[in-house]
């Protein structure tokens, strides 16, 4: 038992005796007519019910207290135990169990429960903002347990590891583990077993400033949703310098339940959102997202006096490839071209599969690249078209040396259009002209439409 528990009892006039076995404890309790017996649940003999019954019979008025690491003690022992304490034992819990007071402790408990209810309510409202949810959840865990350091790890998609997604209280020069394998390390074991754990650190090892530790114990709590552990929360460096107790564990488990539920709801919401805006073949944004984003970017550009460029791209002779090689090969071509296009643009650009073999890219705050007979600089469109034309499709088009090329049409707001619909029509007409002159090139909305290359203002042909 920790000195922080023994010393206050001795100062209050109690004689505290220690036993090395259950048999010795029973003898000491009988010889000294002990008013209470405190045992650890893990130290009880196999026939714990018989042992506790004998202790009860030897001293009918004696209180039997048992320290248990979980808030859910063995039900078969409940009738024989007067009070279950957390492990490690805290003096406040022991004093209350012995009837030495506890009114202030109950008041503190009520205040913490009030904060806990508010924290759970706040978390439940963050299911559509996963990043904020993760940050707020860890902060609540640290506040409820008075911890100065904590981290939140979530199970990865392959379920083999835990990935740290949030941390707080770490020194700047201490990186800490980024990932932990399930079943390894303490956090990995808690994730594997789905049971919380409190570890008490030896006083001689509790001060480890080089790693940022100054607390006397650690608490690791699993986040469980539908009986599956989806992550863990690590807490240490308790502000009062004491060890984590039963109240800390109970409150953390309550908060863990709400956190796990909200995280699961957030994932479900994200999955549903992805289904509505992501093209399943290419993993690019789909037409629904494109329509919404184009109008939003036009409104933003109009409000701030900026420009937006729209590039429409189409795979040349795609229908022929599809007819000759089949739809599986056609899908593989679309997927590969989409990957090249995605890697060719900035993160801020909105790359979408508009439909079929057509792609649409929104470039915010971007003017039309230099072009025309006098243009000599390679533009971003040149780089994309060259990347596709130079890509190796041999694995997809087995036995064929055919080259895959793109055509592109480009228009810019407000130079070529006054709204989103007109911008799309302008870019589409330019795309049609690029395909009409043989493909593998880009045309622009302000090209000379009276030239042989610029004739025709219909939609892009179905043949691609």
C-alpha cells in the first residue's frame, strides 16, 4: 500500500498491519481485533468466497474492503464485501469506506459529474466535425482526471496497429510513439483485451524529465463501440501528484463510452458523405461535388474580384478502346488516367470525374495559362497531357502498342463567362475543338473560333 494512504491513517491514530498472505491476514485480524481488513482482489485465494466468509465469521463487526482494478467487481463476492475500492487505493476512498468523512469528496464528485455530463453533450454535437471531436475528447479526458499529459490512439483500417491522432502535454523534443502494434506495449494490450488499466510507478522512477514524465501512475482506457475496441486514451502526470483512483477510472469510462459512440457516428457520417461525393472507380470527386464546388468558387471569385479556371479533359478514342478490349479494360484506363491527372494538380484544385471518360478540374485563383501561336512556355495543361501520353499502359492494353492521349478545353471566369453554366459551356466548346483537330492537345475558350481548328460548338462526341 502506498505511503500516501498509510501515513494519514497512522497520523489519525490507526494501527496499520501488513500481511504477506491471506492466512497471515486472517491471523493478524483475529489477534489484533482489527476493525477492517483491506485486500487486493488479485491477492485473494482461489476459494475467495470461503476465505471472506471465514474472516466475516471471526469478526462479525469487521469491515471487509477489497481493492479491484475495474469498476465492475466480481458479483459472486459482492455480498461478502462491505466496500469496493479502486486500485491503486486512494486515501479519500479509504476514509469514506471507513466512515471517516467524505462530504467534501462527494461535493467534488458531484461537480465532476456535472462537468462530465456537459462534456458528453458537447461531444455528441461534434459527430460532423471529426477533427474537432478528437481534440475536444482528449482535452475532456485530461480535465476530468486532472492529467497534464495524454494521447489518443485509434485503430487503423488494417486493425493491426493503433495510430496516435492527438496528444497534449508532451515536451517539444519528445516525439512519443506514433503507432503501437495491437497486443504490444501497454496501450496495445489494453486495446487487445478491451479492459482499462491503471499502473502505479515506483517513486524512484516517477520523475523522468528527459521523457516528460513526472507523475506516479498511468491510466489507459479503451474506446469501445459495439464490443469492438476502436482506440485507447493514455493519461499520466496527474496534477496533484497522486495516483489515479476509482473515481478517475469510472469517470473516464463514462467519457470513453460517449467518445466511442460519437466517433463511430462521425465515421458513419463520413462514409455516407464520401458515397455522395466520391466516384467509386477513380476515388476522385464526382459530378455532384463538381457542380456544387464550381458554383461556390464562382461566387467567391465574384465577391473578391478573382479568377477561376475550368479545364475539361477527355480520353481520345476511348469508345474504340472500350469496344475492342471490353469494359474491364476501359475502367482500368479511366482509373489510371484519373490517377495521373490527380497527381498533376495542386491540393487546392478540385479534380473530378465528370462522367464516362471525362474529367473536370476547377483551379481557384488561377488565370488562363499562356497559349496560342506566340506562347512558348509549357503550361500545366501541357504537363498533364504529356504525362498521360508518356505513361505506360502496356499492362492494361496487353498485346497492343496503342497510346492513350487526352484532349482538353479551358475557360476562365470572368474572361470567358459570367457564371458557372456559361463557364462550363465555354470550356466544353473548347474541348470539342481540341478533339476535332485530332486530340492530344488543349484548346481555349478565346481561340479563334472562325479558324478550321475552332469550328463546331456542340457537346463533346460520344466516341471520346
